C-alpha cells in the first residue's frame, strides 16, 4: 500500500494540484499517515418519516383562553413537543478522517415520541380529560407543599450597617461549622448592609447548630442587641410566589421601583457597549461604572472584556472589586480571569488562579483547560501544554476541537510534527470534526520545517473535504514558497488566489516583499509595494520595515530615512528592526558618524537598542580598523544590560586578527568560551 497522508479521507491522488506547477514524486520512505483504512460504502439516506397518524383537529380539546404570556405556553408545551428528524449536515465532510469507520446507526426514537404516536393512533378515547380525572390526584397535588425553609438557616437582625461578613462568621462559628453568611445589601449604597442577614450552618448537625444559635437571641454584638431566630422561609416563599404570578401572566402584580428601572437600563447600555463598541475602551468602562449595583454577570462581562484585550491588571482589579462587594466568583468568572493572564502571557498567575479555584472547590471545565493549553502553546512551552492536555483527558470524557487545536498548535510551533500528526489521528478516532484552522496549523508546521510535499497534501485535502481555501490557506502556501526561496511559485499561488476572487492583505504582500528581499531582487520588491498602494491599503510597521530594508540594500540611505519619517507621520511607532538596516548600511559604507546619528535617533524615538544594533556598529568600526571605538561600543553595550553574543566577540576577534594582535584576539576568545557561548567553525 502506498504511503499516503490522510486528513479527511484515506486516499490522495498522486498527481499534484492543478493550481501549482509543483509535481511531487511518490513518497517512498518518509510518509505521514493519519488513517490507512479503506473507505466504507456510503451510508444509505435515511427514509423520511411518513404516515404519521395525527388525531383530527376537531377531536382535540380547544383551550378556552390563550394565555398572554409566551413563557406559559412554553412550559405547557414542553412535554408534548416532538423533535423533528435531524437535517443532513456537512459533518462527514469536515472531519480530517471521515472515512475511518462507517457512520453509527441512527439512534432509536425517544420513548416520548413512541408513546405520543401510540396515543394518537388509538384515537381520541385515550386522551385524558381534565374534568373526569380522579379527585385523588388533585388532592395529592394540593398536599405536596414546598418546604421553603432551609435546614440549618437562621435569621440575624439588628446588625450594624458597617459589619463585615467574616465578623458575623467568626461570632456564629462557635455553634457549628458555617456554610455561608448572607448579608443583605442596600439598594442605593451597596457598600453597607441594611441591618439583617442569614447564617447557614453546614454538616449533618446543621439543624442542631441552628437551634443552639437561636438560644442566644438578644445577645449583644458590637453594641447592638441581635435578633436571632430560625428562618421561616418567608423570603424564598415570597420570591417563588412573585415568580409564579409572573409566569401565570398576571403582570398587574409586578412593581418595579425607579431604582430598579434605572439599573436595568444601565445594564442594557453596558451590554450594548460591550457588543457594539468593543474597541471603544472608554465607552465600555463608563457604561459599567454607571451601574449602581453591578451583579456577578456584569462583573464577569467586564473581566471577560479586559481578558480579550490582554489587560490582565484591570481584569484582576475588577475581579477583586467583585469579591470585595460580597459576590463570590463562579467557574465562569475564574475562567475569564485565567484567560486574561493567558492572553497577557503570565502563566504563573494563571496557574495561581487555578490553584485558588480548586481550593474553593470549583472544578475546571473543558474551556478552562483549553485556555491553559492555549496559553502555554503561545509561549512555546509544549511540555506544559501536554501536561494540562493529558489532565483534561483524564478529567473529561469527551474533548472538543478547540483544545485539540491548541495542543496541535503547540507541537507545530516546536517543530514536533510527529506528535502533531498523532494528535490529529487521535482526534479523528474520537469522531471530532476538524475545523479549517487545524489544516492551517498543520500547513504552518510543515512550513516551519520546510516540508513542501506534506504542506501541499494538506492543502489538497482541505479542498477535498469541502472547505473553500481562504486568504489564510493561500497565505500559508505563499509563506512556504518565500521561505524556501521559490518566489516564482509564490507568485503562481498569488495569481490563482486573485482568480478565485480573494484579494491580498498586508500579510500576504509582506510575505512576497520579504521573499524578493531574500533574493536581493529590489525591483520586484518595489513592484509589490506599488501594488499595495494601488489597492488602497495602508502599510503597517512590518511593510515599512521591509521597504526600508529594500532601500538600504540598494544603497539609497536618504530614501530609507525619509520612509522612517513618513512612518512616524502616519503614527506608526518604529522598532529596532526599523533602524537596524540603516545603521548597518552606514556602518558598512564606513560612515560611522551617520550610523551613530541614526543610533541616537533610534533612542530618541523610544526604541531600546538590541544586541544586533550594537553588533552593526561594532562591525562598521572593525572594518574601519577603529578597534578602540569598537571596544567603547562594547562597554556601552554592557552598561545597557545587553549581553554580547557569539557574533559580537567573533567580530572583535576578527578586527584584532586583522591588525596582527593575536593576544587580544585570544583574550576575547577566552571570554567567549568562559561565558558558555557556542563556538562555531568561523570562531
């Protein structure tokens, strides 16, 4: 059997894609196989249901009055709803290995459907009549009274308004272990309570502990005489009655104060700002601050908003404000906070939140595990990502494509494509449909290791599985060809992409320009830049840096400096990569004065010099045989807290060797070896 790559079906055509001129040979030794099973015969289309017996409309009881509240209809019709047969989906086409095993047989109809069909086929005589039903059933229903009182719960009144939750807990803990303390907050001032609350005892002797506490009714507590009695469940009963009246459709009983109406309006405005203006930070924060008494939901939304922005400090501040107001965090809020730390790449604090969450008895969900795995994946720590992925497999019976995508991304970024292939195979065997992002991750992984053949196979399987290649799909191919030096094939992909109606974006244009820069083809690099301007796109920092590099390669240093000023005019902040080719160009040309001017200009722009920047200056001085100034730059580099690398010492050694000072050359060779730096052949 041929060695093949199966991403969605086990067989691939050995002929290359018509879109590219590349013709890969049949693999002989190296292969990637996610599934080698023969495809099963196509499953027959399930027959549509027919001859479903239904009672005539005239025989069904007609309600005398249709309730106004739709929720009541929903509750009444919940038990008689017949689910419609599932519609055909593309799930079989979207999986990476849809032909690994035949599809499972359709599940049997639920008992409720069978019972309904039998009842309808027997006629109207079997339909129960509410008027002729036995009185014993209604009597039993009336006798089933809900017990609203909770065992071990006591009412505590006449509390000081400034009292805190932990102080009440410390006092009443003498009667038994406490499960929770609830202090009722004021409507207008949520920092103070209204003077009463509830204490709920825990354990098998909770009721006995509550009885002991009630005996201390009238005790003095912080200058107040407390009222302590067993909770009669009146508060919960009143809430249940109000809810029942609302469900019944009697809206006349509902009363909302002006304070409630204003708070609800501010809540809606806050949610609207989060959904419609996520980029307007001030609008979202102002809308949140206008809510007089935010609930756990609003705090959770705010933490999530900061998490998406990567603002972990404000996310933590919002989280702590919520806890300070007596609102205990849930799994959802904790997960949002962990997400904030993961986006901010502070995984130590993220794991600290995980430990705190477990201490409070909150189990991690699959979403939480996915965020942890994704956070370590972005940091390139595949080992830690694997650890949390395996723990998620132990704790959760079924995984999803999101957590698989995160762990596959971690392996692809660390060049461990064998492990990535094994994970894809595991995902297929579990019956999880792979989204198009998995294909892009695998293509990017093969691009990193320079495996053109497998990258093309994944691209072909993407199309065969029913996906339409997007700008990201074509961008992966363009990136592949520019990195391996086949820019002509990258241009072929660009033409096919345009013929498919997909326009270039800044990333694909930057890839093409970077490919031509590697070949030192300055003319074509500028031609691509003209295409960018013709399409009406605004260059970003990456594209500006590439154009500056092109001008420096041509020796047109003045035009490169002009591009830097134009970049600043467009309010793009230059980076050290922006100034690096200019400094290097002046240094190679021997114009060290201008190179140092650009170096100081870089510092004034707020850019911190890197080891590569200093190396460019040292190289220029060494080529001019100005070793004393080169050593001064080396000392300045050390004062700036930047450690020299192998290239720094090798350049200085080369300079002293050119002058015939072998003693100094060996001195820096010894320094290089003592600092544990890598010794190559050139050194």
